[in-house]
C-alpha cells in the first residue's frame, strides 16, 4: 500500500514526561513566592465564582441529567447546587459550569483557561478523598493550592511548547492540555511517587479533549469538564498500577508530536520550579471570549466620553484577524452565540459600559436597540494591531469622529483586576444563587483556603441551603 | 504576535455530521444482507470472547480498582466477572479487556479494531437500559446488532476518510474513531432523532482517544475502553439536550481536519447504507498486532515443512517497514512487550505452530529456548512487500535454505477464520473463566443474539457463578 510516512518526527526530545513527573511529585509544598501563592488563591476564587454562577444554566442541567443516568454515588458536590455525584462526575460538572459563562481565568500566552480542568479535579477529589472514613490520605487546603499551582504549571507549559500551531490547527487548547494539568494535580493530591505520576501523565496524554469548531455550543465548556474528569481518572488508574508509556508526551508518536507540529521543549524545561505559569493568569471582567475584551473596553470608554447609542452613524472597529475568526458572529441569535460576537460586545460596551453574564442573556441580545446598534459596527481586519488590542472610531450622525485605541484591556496582565474587583465579580455571579451573606463567607473561605484543614468549609459554603 | 495561520482548511466539506446522523437514526433495522448480519454476529461473538478471556488480566484489575473508587452503581456487568458497575464504566472496562490480548477484530483497510469501542458501549447500555424498571425504552437483541453494524460503519468510514495520514501522525485510530462509532451506536439504542444523533456525534467528536506511543502498555487497550465510555456518555448527553456543533466532524476546526490532513469525504458518503464496513472485518488467529500475523503464519508453515528450532542457523525475515516500526521489539521482557515483537512471533510460530495468549505469557516469553530462537531472527525492511505479507527464509545449520512467502495470512479477508475456528478460539479464551459447558451456551447465545428479547441471557452466561 502506498503511504506517506514523511510525518516529521523529533526523536531527540528531552524526557518531558519524566521531568514533569519528577517536578510534580517532588516540588516542595508552597515552593514559590507569596505573589505566586496569592495568584493561586485569586485563580481558585475566580474559578469557584464562575462555577457557582452558571450552576443553573441549561448546559449544567443537561449534563447533570446525563450523569444521573449512571446513578452516581454522593461523593462530591456540584458547586452551587444541593446535588452530589461521584468525584469524577463532579469534576466534569464543575468544569463545565466554570467555563459556561466564558468568564473564567485566562493564561494569555496560550489562551488556555487553566483553572477549569485543574481546580475542578482538585476540589472534587479533595472533597471525597479528604472525607472518606478510614482513608489514611488527608487532603489539606495547602495540598489543594499546591496541586493547583503544579497542575496549572504542567498544562500551561505544555501549551507554551505547542502554541500557536496546536491551537491554529483546531484544538481547544484548554481541554487538550487540561487533561495533563488535572492528572498532575490529582497525582499530587494522591501523593503518587515519581513513577506513578509519570503513568498518570501518560494515561492522560492519550485523552486530549476539544475542537474549536464547538465554540458557541455547550460542548465548549464540556471541554474543561471532560479534561478534569479524564485527568482525575488517569491519576486514580495510575494509583492502582495502570501503566502507560514513560515517554507518552514527547515520543514521536506520543501526544505532543501527534497534536502539534510545533514543540518547543525548552518551554517545558526552562526555569521549571522557579517560574510559575499561574503568575501569568488573568481574570475576565467581561463574560465572553478574551479577544472581544479590548473592543468592549474601547466602546465602554467611548461611553465614558459621552457617546450614546442614539448618536451613532457607525462604529468602525479595527482588530487582528484572529478576533474575527473567533468571534465574528454578526447576527447572534441568543446569548451563547453573542459570546462569540465582537459586534454584540461593542454594542454592550457602548450601551452598558460593561458586559457581564446579564448582558449576554437571550433577552438583551435580542433587544431591538442592541440588534440595531451592532448592525452599525463595521469590523475590518488589521493584523498590525495586536490581538490583545482594539482600535475603535465612533462616527456620529452629526459627522464627528471619536477615536479610542485600547492597547491593554482591563483584566489584562498589564491592567489586572484588583482583589476587590474580583470579589465584586464573584458577588455578581453568586449572590443570586447563595445569597449575599453566604457569598461573602465563601469569598473569605476562598482567600484562606491555603490554611484550611480540608475542603469541607469551602464546599459547605458553596452549597445552597436545601429548601 | 507572529503566527502561522496557514494550516490547510477545506471549507467545502459535505455535511458529514448531518449525513451520518441521518443514516444512523433512520436506516431500517436489518437493512442489509444476510452475509452482513452474520458478520455482525461473528464480530459480536469474537469481541465477547476476548473480553471474557482477559477479564482477570492485571490491566482489568487495575482499571476496576480505579472505577471502584467512584462507588459505581451496579448497572451493567464486567464480562467474565461477578462485579457490576455503572453502564459507562462497564463500557470502559469491557472495552479494555476486549483489546487486552490484542486478539480482537480488525478492519484491515484502516487497522481499526472496531468492536472494542462499539460493542462495549452497546452491551453495557443495552443491559442497563433494557432492564430499568419503568423505562419505556426496550432494547432487543436486534436493536443491539443494528446499533453494532451502524456504529462500526460510522467509525470505519471516518477511518477510511483519514487513513493513513491520521494513523501515521500518531493516532491509535481504534480509539480516535471509536468514540464516534460508540456514540452512533448508543444514539441508535436510545432511539434519538436525527438532530439529537448529530449532537451525540458532535459531542463525541471532541473526544478522540489514543496515541500509538502507548503500544505495549496498558494504555493501548484503555483506548477502545475510553472511546466506548465517551461515546456512550455523548449519546446520554445528547438525549438530555446537550448541544454541539452540527458540523463538528467536517468543519475546518472540527475533529477530522484537526486530527488529519487527509480527509477523503467520499469515503464516508459513497454507498452509505449499501456497503457496510463490517463486511471487511477480520478476526485474529494470533493474540498480537495484526502486522505480525504473516510472519507467524510463515514460521508455522516452516514448522509444517519439518523445520525445527534446533536446526536453525538464522531466520531471514523480510517485511514492510511498518511491521518493524510497530512491532520491532528485539528483546521483549514480558508478555505484553512480546506482542510488539515480530521476533517473538517468529519464534512462537516455529516452536508451537501458533501464538494464542498462552504463547505470549511472561513464562514462555522468557524461556531460554525462545530467547535464543528469536535472537536468530534477522529482520530487514523491504517496502516492496505489502504490510499484510511476509517473506521468511530459514537458513539451517546444515546449509539448507527453506523459503516461505505468505501473501495473505490466516485470518485475513482472503483467508478468513471459519465459524468453527472462531468458536474454538472463544473456548480457548473462555473455558478457563466460565467452564466449557457455560462457554458453549454463551457461544450459542451469541449466534442468536439478533433474535433475543434483550441482553439478559448473554450477560448472564458471560457471568461466572459466584463461589
């Protein structure tokens, strides 16, 4: 049979699987700066708020109904709800809800949303393992933060090595690298040795999740959920002696070379254990894809300058081609589609000055004034503009032109959300579900999770009172 | 940021996801020839025997121990054992065991082992859904065979479209296409409509499983198991209203273009509903990778010609480069590694005349005479020889040369195993687990599964008596 065996292969990769396993299994607890540790708490808190906020979304209801077909044991909590399911399903469900609003954290170098896969696996496993009677394994809040930092370092470093080729060819990089991060974190929680941790990473390497074509559907948030579940199970399998290739990540027919033609191994090994990728995590002020944020911010600044929707002849928007590739939906029909519409983002920014989950509701998306306003947005591609920037000119009915250029949107690394802003964002998502008082207590518990005896207090506060 | 967006994309693909969904949801029951239906029964029986046979393998024990950490509900049987687990975990475990011996079926055009993902999902779902009190959905044996034929058609046609590029770049095509086949089959069992079936395929499209680097480890058989599980869950999610892209398979950033640069869409659409890929399924007489079979067969023929191991100076083996790429382990250390050693295959063929699971035991692999004999095998690459053939010359100590060329090994489409041979193979795997009498009854139940009221009899016969 004729076949093309000319797929490029690098037979000289460093032993990435072993190197990462060694790092995950042996790096000292809290072996990083206070700034890194604080960022881990910000990441955890932001993730938890997003998961609570979306807990009654129809995607969550559908996923829970499917999981319930398995008659799961009540091991771990579905955040924001009273139901409990087995820990693997809890990882799945909380991973789904944490990404449903597109409001979670972003590792800007790779567009990975790292907490969804990793934190969802960590909390679900910690809640169950830490509470099992007779279990010798204790899981403290410190163990959880350690696992979160290390797991996110694994997924983001693998992402760094493969980005952008891996993403460009169609992978939703959050799910495809997230399985590895979740496996690493759960291996750490289970206190697996180096060899077992390598097996956990190896089993996870066979399960990258997620295609970009799913953006705008419930399967997008399914990706971090499925990655969380697969990573958790990979660690459980390894803990029971299940084997994988010790070169599963780096070998010519291993994961990374199979899913990416770019593999810069040094991105994984350079300053490993000294530089932590969670340092580069950011948090969204707006409940949509990160590439829309500069455009929303620019239009919100137009509003601050006194421009109102009724004055608009048209809005001239210039952005990088990636922005329109990812979020070019001109006529979104519902809230979910609107999250992939830079046109709607501009309309929301000018009308409201921000765009939280409410501004992406079906009702607002289909409001006549919003439909009319976004039709006045004329978007053009300009690849000299960075994908993290936006150039907006409001052309008014009276002939005036008002120009705003946003280099770094609010929520970027250069212009981060403050702790207080993160708390306000959390309240905005959670108050309706848990009430303001319990939400405040939950926020406090998140800030001190690194000192908690176990996961129980956070989980209890993330559970509404049964009616 | 500089980026290469020059990944080739085909924006004019036919609507593969919709076409397959329409086919799966609406093709008539038993809408194929008697020969196709008989092949489906052969496929089902061979798969079941493999799953029973490997049920006490350490991979099965490890996987079951991990699953038991979830405290699963007793919905569906682990074949060959007394334990029951939730239906998704049963799909996982039976998928693992059915591929553990590398003794399952092979769709030779693509080297897909199609039953592992599809049949494992079908039987687990049928056992539970068909037995749930108050459930309006009945699942007959006919429904199961229909789902098996249609599911296998989906995975193998997608495989045909992407092979060989997809495989060459590192994907274990059994797991990567198997998720789709399992989703299709379970969608059919659940009697989902066209739209929901498209969603099931779409959710599954985000979950291709398996890298070739895992060959020789427990993660290889994990691939069909994980694919079965993911496919089953995709259908459950779709049945509860979970959404995915309706173009998830064929879009430029959909599954197929993301994991393969070759996508011949006509392989999916041509003669759909008229030609059934299960017709091209084959069954292994030897318990190892299919590419070793011609070499084993050739050495077994040397043995029939009177050549004995003590006469051997060396064995000159000429094979296609793929054979050595996949199975080139010169010094296997245990049974699992020996399954990827054409050298051990030759030694077993000459010594025993065959190579079932016993001939891949650690004990025989490490026997001194076997080690010595396989060191006398000198393998060279000759790409003028088809990968389904082997050219073997025994050079004897007395100077004689005995030559055998095998064009089509036993078990190939051109030289298939008979029904009686399949039954003997089944007994060889199952008698030790279930006893000869119960195994005979189980074989009979497999031959008549298409007429069975439900899955209960097959499942009961595949369960050993509790001691």
